C-alpha cells in the first residue's frame, strides 16, 4: 500500500487526517514542480506564448496547493468554502487542493 492509499482513520470515517492531506499535497506540489522543469527544458522547442500559458497554469495550481497547506494548518482543510460542509474524501483524493465540494465548484466557475 503506498502512502497515498492510506485508509481514513477510524475516528473520522471519510475524512483525511492532516498527515494524509499533507502527503497528497506534497505529491501534487512535486508533480507541478516537475511540470515546470519540463516546460523550461522544452522551451527551446515551443513558442514563448504557449510556454508562458503552461507555466502560468502550473503556477496557479501551485498557489492552490500552498493555500491548501495553510488550510491543513488552520484546521479548515476538507471543509467546503462555499457551503461549509465536508468535502467528500473521494474528491480530496482526486483533487487534494480543492476548496469546494462539487456543487459549490459548479457555482464558482
């Protein structure tokens, strides 16, 4: 079982522990930093505009990841910023830095 496959704790079914959240966020941050390095290396073969758009998208996700780390720290991680209900663990597994449940995300777009 990998660190990302850790089952939820018994006391909070369906909720991630702070440790599990940090592990998932670290994984996402490392993946985005790797993307940025790859974009920089491929920059010689792609137009500056395309490279700039890709970099900006990755930087936006990195900012979301950093904000999620702050929510872990203040105890609000996993709570929807729209409706204040818990974000389902399945959604946090897929998108560990999300701020919203699916319903509220649709309204915020």
